[in-house]
């Protein structure tokens, strides 16, 4: 368990979940969890992508958590690669 908590993936997923909770409770009125996420920000700037994602309930929230996990995985992979050298 200690090993999992030390990973960036774990903490990025936690931040993603907290962002979703803040958005669902109405605290995040201006969608900061989309604005600070480059992938979701790119999706939201294209009308066709935005319309498709908005047609599926809670897809923004799922994508937010998934992209945060990807960012964490990338950081963990970079950390692992630099430790080997």
C-alpha cells in the first residue's frame, strides 16, 4: 500500500476525483477541471467533440479521471526511466 501511495498516478487520480466531486457539488461552476487539463481543454474547444461528449452523461467526468491517470502514468514512467540511468 505504501508503494501505491508514493506513485504520481495515485495522486493524479485523487486530484481528478476531487475535481469531479467539486464539479458535481457545484463548487466548480467554471469547469476548472477541464480548463487545467490540456487534453480535455482541446476537446472542449472543438464544437463537434464537445457535442459528442455532452451527449453522454458524465463522460466529461470519466475522461477527466482517465486523463489524470494517464498524466500520472507518464510521470511515473519518466521517473522510473531516470532512476535506471
